């Protein structure tokens, strides 16, 4: 028995609570009951939790849990103070708790991770901690019908549908490229889209139109078409000859009257632009534009250009329309809307001819055909659109070089060319995972990346002599500090201030973007830190940050953020490796609230791999939000759970993430409001 006590006392404490309990234990009198408890705790871990009845949960909450919360929680989350907008004091009985099980699930995660109560606040002892955790683990899980969408009765609390939405700026540019064969700098022409839902510009609630946007659409359409049809006395540039030929499938001649040639060209183009078949009434409108222009000027090219211009300005092109059926309620998507939804998810662009043909024949609705199309599309170079639109927004790197900038005097290397290479690394790496069907865990533990010539200099690596100007795969042998998302220069630059790195910003980025934790804004009147790394040493910066953690209001967040950020301090704002700053050696050691200690980015990658389940669940959630184009809710949890199960059962292959989301009930169905 004494040996068991010595065994327990010899264990390395894994948290500040364990340290406290170990110290208390050293002065306790050893009893048979205590030794039995210790034996169970050391050898089997946490005590099991039985399925408690509602009456038991109500009684335990009233008699034991709520008094503990009054002592340890209400000071920050009560009537007088509501940090994070949370007021636990409002919950007086179990029936109220049942309505917000998600809130209590989050509280459980924070408490069992020793993040709450924050360091510096009054702490529960071991038995109190166990009482709280045992009760929280006994709470019921919400029952969810995975094959359920909104109805007239439930839509007030579940927005399981979005109305037909406008193409985003980048989707418009990609679609125009694939239709006309001309790439335009739409980011410099069209207004920027806002983000909504899960943080993506695909959210239907934010995709409005405006007179300015319509003017710019006219400008884009006219500019693109004039490159193919420049005018009566001009010839199109040679580089656009293939694109012109794809549109001009026929030309008028002795065997093909002008009106028949125009009809074939206009119908083919409108079908691709509208992403569906085109009826006679619609055709009449665009052929009338052709006929009027041809009668007036006698130029086939000018007349065709005018008709195609009208098609590109139609709401049927600018909007992803999903026509409503005769009756409201939940319905499967028809083949054409399903083809568009799939195409804009994987390619961020319009369906190609094969996908449209399968939709028109109805073959796309067959399970084997639909699944094979998912993999065909992932293998297509246009699947790069998923990386460009999803990955860059999920990782919050789109603003690099715009809202997020480094000082050009201090960092003259931070040129537009380097910024583009930084972004390109993220896109190429992410696209590689999905096109090659790699394990998505390589986001965190890869030993390779992709780099161009300027980025190679930042990383201190040599590119092969062949195609040195192109992006190359770079393997970091015996160097765990590089590779994966934590080694990317775009991340280091985006999470730095203009004149120095920021452990706080970097730690916050890991918590929010990678692990999905929510960090509230800092309390008012917090003194700012020095923003110039030439005026502060690595040691003094760390000391200033540690001062934050001496204040309970700051410690709750900084105990979580700062250690993660310290682990990345060897990377300067450009992503270059450094061992010291202003003459002082960099201390890249971090200690998490759980007591887990690590040093440097290599071991930080191991920390993320230890939490890969949490990180991948957040990534899946974000991709579901991107694909659905709306805010998520409890019904979408089924899609997230199914995707996680598919990943865990198949070596985390990236394609399973896209396939499971695209084949889900919610992706392939839509709720249509019933008519009044």
C-alpha cells in the first residue's frame, strides 16, 4: 500500500491543479479508503460516470454543483459580470440547462482542461473538481435527426436553407475565365465581398448587389468579350484564338445561315453560363439582341458579342439560382442545381460540359456517378479553387499584404512578389493534400512544403536548378521546425505587427483558426506593449507578457495564447529562423494550462498532433460552413460527425472530407418555404 502512495507521489504533475493536489497529498494520513481511491485513480484514470436520471441531475445540480459555481464561477459569469457574454447564474434548474446543452458542453471542456477557473482565481479542491466533472459528463447529449432540414415550424430557430445567392467576386472571375477563356483581375475591379456564417464569403446572407457592382459587371463582361471579338477592323490576339474557337462552334456560310449559326452559338453559351438548359422564351431575348445589332451594322462578331454580353449580365449567370418546386417543404436538389452546388464547392467555378451533360440526362443523381464525379473534380486542376477560396479564408491569410502588412523600411524583402509567393505556398500545399489524397494531418506534421525562389531564400533552402522560377516541393530532412502550416511564412507575417512578432497574435491564431477556440476581446484599459522589436528584447517582451498573466482578467486567455505563441518566436515576421533578438537568446518554451511543456515549433507541432482530433473537427466544421454557405447549427453536427468518422477510419485521407460533405443529406437537399 505504501508503494502505491510513493508511486502516485512520484508522478509528474500535469497541471497546476495536480501540483496543488500532490502537495496536499504529501501531508495526508494514509488510510485504506484513500489508498483504494489512489489505486483506482492511478491505474484506471477518472471515475466512471453512470447514466443519471433527470431527477438525479436536478438534485445534484441544486445541492452540489450550483453552490460550487456560486463560489468559483459567478464572480466572472454572473449577474454582476458576464465575461464572454455568459451568465451561469441565470440557470437555476435542470430544465433551463437542457435548453443550452451546447453552453454546458463548452464549460465542461474548459474546466477539464484546467482553463477555468483562470489561474489567480480561487480554485476548487480535488473533490470539488470531481463533483463538477462527474455531473457535467452525465449531462445528456442532444438528440439530432441527421436527415432533417428546416420546416415552416422550425425555421425560426434553424436556418437550414439559403435563398439563391450571388456569385462571390472570385467565383465570378473563375466562371468568366472558364466560360470566355479570359482571366481578369476581378479583385481590382469588383467590390470585395463580406464574410458571414462560418467566416466565408460564400454566405448567402452577405451577397448583396448594388448599382456599383452592376456597373463593374458590365465592365468585366465587355472587357473579356472584346478580347475575343475586338471589332470589325481588328483581329483577336493569337493567345485568345482557342478560347474564341470554343465559343464560335459554327460560323455562317453557304451551308449555315446566319440565324442558325447565331442560335447554336447563343444556346451553347447560355447553357454553360446559366448552368442548365435554356427555354425558347429566354433564347428569343438574346437572339433579338443579335438580330438588331446585325441588321444595324452587318457584323456577325459585333452582334454575337452583344448577345453574349447580355447573357453575362443576366441574373441567371450572376446568381446561383435553385428554382423552387410547386410545393414547399424539403426536396432533393434537381440535377442542375446539384451540379452547380458541387462545382462551386470544389472548383469555385461553373460546371464543365461533362457535369452539365450528366445533369441534363439525370445520370448525376445516381450514387455511383455522383461519387465518381467528386473524385474526377478533385483530380482536376480547377480543384485549386477549393484551396484558394476555402483554405485562405479559413486560415485568415487573405488580408496579408493589405490589412496585414510589415514595415517596408524594416523589412524591404516584404515585396508584392514575396507576398504572392507566401500566399501561393498555402494554396499549393493545400491543393496538394486534396489532389494527391494525402492525410490531412500533414497540415500539422508534414516535413515538406512548396516554395518559389524568394520563399526559398527566406527558408534557407536551395531549389533544383531546373525550373527554379517555379514552385518546387521542398523536403526538410531532420528539421522538424519547418513543414506544415506552422512553418509557413504567410502565417508568420500575418500574425506579426509591422515592426515585430507577436506571441499573443500567433497564439490566438493557433487557438482560433486551428483549434477552434473562441478568444474574447481584451478587457479595457490594458496597457499596450512596445510595438518595435528594436526597442524591446526577447526577454523583456516575455516578462511584459507574463505580467498580463498575474491579473485574473487577463490570465484566462493569456495562459492559453502566450505559450503557443512563444513556441513560434524563433520565426521572425518574414518567417526567417532566428536564435536571438536584440542580443538576447530567444526562449521558445511554452507551458500550457494542462502543464504540458514544449520548446520550439518542432515540439509545438507535436502538441497540435496530440490535439489533432480537435483541430480536424474545427477544420471540418469550417469546410461544412463553406460548402453550405450559411451559419451552422445543431443539425449540421451530424455532417461533422460523419466526416470525422470517415477521416478516422481511412487514414485521414483528404478526399473523404469533401466526399462526405458533398454526399450529405443537407448538401443534396433544400428546404423551400411553403407559399402563403
